[in-house]
């Protein structure tokens, strides 16, 4: 399986990434906030005694079936073999000292050649050669200002035939830029974007725009139709704010986390409605679907693993010192990587034989700085994470 499963920063309606960072005058304040949040998690009796999850009325209702294109070659590729024990030997294998805090985005191109990093604080995009870690580009991101934490995101464009390109989604819409020169390649769409994520096959782009006053969201689906173009497919309105979203490998199912209902739903786009809707952890944002389609992972105050066919079958992992930022399944589906605001990347087993999920490996950034993005590469042979400690780290054997 040659595709790289890459991710963007997880969805937030306010930049929670201001917490837990190191450096300058904000560090003392951020540390205080981080400790308060961690203490609240421990002291909150409702969190400690939460009742078992049960099915809830669905939020999602789509007017008509949505059939998204799929990549036949991608679907025909066998998934890597499961071997959860291999993670026990993982360690830090390389580190890039970016030198800027709030590294909310780390991304890999589909061929694994280029690595992108973005600092929300600095409002610039850096592009590296992934194998040598050499910096080949450092560009100001149009529409973002230094220290302002503007709404929007940056992801790499899946195709690299003419060199790396990166997609910027913000208040001025979607724009594609060269990763070698920083020049504008093309303007793709004029609708504002707060958050976006590619489908596992890189064919479908999901974009979200939210209204904080009404706590509602509009989700738009685009299809990549040629090397530098997008075609708008469908727009879906939700009566709750969309916090996180993920498409299944076959682009049929979409998992979504909502606020203020704190629900997670699995939506069948072909049938136009929710397969199931259940309570998610408080402050739930990140969500992912395993490539085999059998499990859904959701993070908030803690992690839950859900059997996609039987949502009453759930495993939970709660040993975190702060909230979670990202959850991503390994390509083989034998583990889920979890980043959190306590300086850790945890590799959790997806074996759901018990109601308590098991920790396989605990990987550490410096101190308690927030850990943000997670990218599996090399068919799951290694993992990349970005952190408020101003580094991007590579983990593997």
C-alpha cells in the first residue's frame, strides 16, 4: 500500500493551541490553564462515573444519497499485516528543530517525498525533503497573520508531479501554492473554510465552515478532477457544529463529532442518514475510521474505540493528563496513535477484547507541550508528530 495516510490539524472552534506552549511571557499563563484543565478532568465526578454509552437520536439527515468517486487501485491494494507488538520497540529516530511554537500541522505527500509543517504563531509554511529533513521552502501563508491564530488550515496537495504544492483554506477560500517558490498556482474556490481533510485515497476534500453564534456547520465535499483543480460535489448543513470528521476508505461512510451535543455519528452517504449516533467523550474533536472500516476512534477528555457494526461494543482508554488533539489509525488497523496536550504520543492497541483499551507504547515530546498532528508513513513503518516544543519528531524502529 503505497499511499501515505496524512492528516491535518484537528478541528477547533477556538485556537486551543494557545495552551501548553513553551516560550515568552505566555508560558506561565499557558501552564496554569493546562494544569487547571488536567485537574478538572480528575476532579469531575461525572467524568469518573459516566454511564455506559447508548444510542442517541441522530443529528445527521442528508436530503439525497451522495455517491463519491473511489480509487479502484487504492481499494485493491492489500492492507499491511497487523503486528501490534512491533510498536513496543519504537523510539525517536529523527527530529527537526523547527524553532517555532504551535506547530499545529504536519503533513506528508502521498509519495512520502515532502514534509510540510505550519506554525500557527508564525503563520508560515515550511517544506522539507522527508528523507534528508532538509528545508527547501519557508513561505508566508496568505490570509494568516503572525500571532493572530486566524481560522483556517493548510494541507499538502496529494499529487507531486510538478513538485510539492500546498492547499490553504481560510476566510478567502481555497488557494493552491507552490511548495518550491511559495507562488500562487491557482485559486480553487471562494467560499470560506475553517477546517479541511482529504479522504484516505486523496480524491475527496472535505471542508467545514462553522457559525459560532448558532453552533451550526456547513460541510462541503470537493472532488479532485485533475492535477490542479477541484469540483464542488455536495454541501451538507448540520444543526450542530462539526468538530471532527473522517471518510472511510471506500468514501461511503463519514464519521463526525458534534458540539454542543457531544455526539459522534457514523453516516452512510449512500443512504443519506446516520447508521448510529452515540455519546462521545466531553470536548470530543478528533475522529478517525480504520482503513478496514471496522472501527471508529474518537478523542476528547479520553479515547474511545467503537465497533463500527456494533456501536454498543466500546473500549476506552483514560490515562491522559490533558485533552486529546488527534487520533489516527495505523494503516494495518492494529493500533491507534493519540496526541494530547500533555507532551505525549500514545500508541493504543485496537484489540477490543476488553472494555479497557491497552497502551502499547508511550512516546514523549519535551515537557508537557501540546502534541498536535500525527502522520503514519511507509505503510505504518513510522509515525511523525508535531508539537509545541517547536519540533517535528519521527518515531519507529
